[in-house]
């Protein structure tokens, strides 16, 4: 067989992936995720990226990085030629102009919008490449459904997506029917070997609820001592934990050997309040306390449509953080020194509440950094935040992986789920899943029944 024929046969086995704008805004390196298959960028995607290139949000960064990347790859070639993606193990890419097809999506769906033009490119490629599988890749669920209605192959972009959310690491384990003699010994010595409980070596900083017939004890696996060590219930900034999970969370938040903490749980379990209480308790150990959250507008309009200066625009998004701070402050009387300390910290910017968009490009040293609503971040955003950490910094991510407010993320593909799944084996990391609501009886009723 000639080399030319071999090349043709190899090309037949390669798939053609058509990328939607949502995939690139999710991860600008997505073009490198398709092994040796070929990738097509519809011209409409480039037009949409042009609308996203200005701004400080992560999607603006992703758009700019992708545009720079393909510009660098194209060099002296036209983008309508197949161009190597940049690694010999990868395939080629090209840009395809808008195409007229017999099965016209703009007419079928009676709208000439960008999504339907992208569908037309995929339809044209399938028509022109009958010997190759053409697949539209998009984070937009509705666009996938429209593609499938037109008998097109369509997939989610699943790089960074965990397989089963039900198997997501929870951070703690209940051990019951343990001998009371062993538990009494733990209370006397403060620790035990994990083999005494007939369990395999735990993950670093994993927590345990150990129950006997008459007594119980809370413990965690210390990766330094290689022992299970007893945990005492403590109040921090006058916030007293109400259940075992909250005790675990405060332990992780104040453990000096842990540099990265994730707290996952439904609304009302105390994630943000505990993180803030732990931060204030350790305020003398850090130069600053940062509280940040992603800006996710609850309508199609971004914050630029809101009245007032930037501070006024951001206040509605930061209000939940202020609510938790006010609650902690309310635990002290007006004449107590801690009340004045809170005000002094805010004035001196030792305690800073800020949107995440302002963090990019900074090196953050000796900071206690709380990132709230982390389920609304992409895996790439989470990585970007962690790589900002300098010496002496501790980062806490809090969120509910089942409450996603951004259109192209879900419980399996968001940055918080990705982080919990990928980093659970490391000694400087600790995770706690909070399942019991403690906000109020009414809040618990809504979480359980509605």
C-alpha cells in the first residue's frame, strides 16, 4: 500500500470535531483535547469571541488567549487550510466560513442567530465528509438537542468532568460498632493507629465519626504523624459548631498544615459562616483576609447595566458575604474590643471583600483567601486562583455543586467538583461535605421537601 493511500485511510479514521463558542470560553486550551482528530472552528465562533475579548472576567481572558493561540499557529497560512494544532500527537484545525446547506438550520428554527449558523457548518461538514464522523462539541445543552434533532452527532466537552457526582469524595466516614474499650483508650491517649479500627490507610486529613455502644469520638487522619487523632469541639469567633461536620470544617480551616480547604454542601449548612469565623480567629497569622465570589448575574444583563459606580454595582453580589460578617459581629457587644477590631480591619483593608475578577495576575502572599460560590467557577478558573497563592497563603473554596448559576456548567463539570475529585490525595488539602442544615428549621424544611 502506498504512503498516499495510508494517509487517506488514516484520515478516514479521524473524526472532525466542530467547536462551539461555549467550549472555548470554558477552556481556551480545549482545541488540544481531541487527540489526533481534526478540529473545525466556524467563523461565527470567531465573531462571537470578538464580542468577549474585552473585560476582566475569566471568559474575556479565555477569548483573548484562544485568539492569540490560533493567530500564533496560523503564521503565514490562511485559516481555511488545515493547520497543525502545534503538537505532533494532535491533529489539525481550520476555520470554516458560513455555509448554505439543503437542511438549513436558520430556516428550520426560523432564526438566523449564531447557534444556527454553527449548526449549518456542522451539517455541511457531515455532507462533505461522508466517510468521517463529524461531531459538534458544545457546553450548551439546548444546542446539543437542536443538533441531534437534525441527526447530527453532538457531545458535551467533558475534559475536567467527573464521571459520577454521587461518588464525589465527602471527606468523612462514619465507623460504628467500634469497641468502647478502643474509644476509651483514644480519650486517654488522644490518638490511635488506623489498623486498630481495621481500616485501610485513610486519605490525608480524612475525618471520622467513631461510634461505640455507649460513647463516640471525632478524629482525623494526620498525614504527618500517620495516626488518627482526636478532635475537640471548639468555638471560633464565638461561632460554635452544631454538628460533627461543622467541627470537622473548623478543624480543617484552622489546621496550620492544611493550605487548601473545600467545603461543599447545600444552603444553610454554614459553609461561608464557618470559613469566615475560622479566618477571623486566625487574623493575626495572616496579612489580609480576602473574601471573594464570582459575579454571576441573575439575568441576561451584566453588571454594567446596573446604576452607580463599581462599588454600587458589586454590592448586591457581595451582600451574602456581608450578611455572614454582620452575624459574627452581632455575637459581640458594642463595647467589646472585637467589635471595634472588625471596623478597623475593614478600614485598613485587612479584611477585603472583592470580586474574583480583580484577583487575576496578582501574587497573593500571607493571605487567608475565601472563595464563595466556587461551584460557579470552571476548572481552569480554580486552577488560576490557586496558582496565585504565594508563601503563607491558605485558600478555602465553598459552594454547593448542585446549585449552578452559570449556563455552561453542571454538577459534574464545575471547578469545585473537579478540585475535590483531583486533589484529595494530597497532604496539604482537606475537604468536608456539610449535609445537615443549621440555618433554621424553616430553611431545613425547604431543603428537604421543596
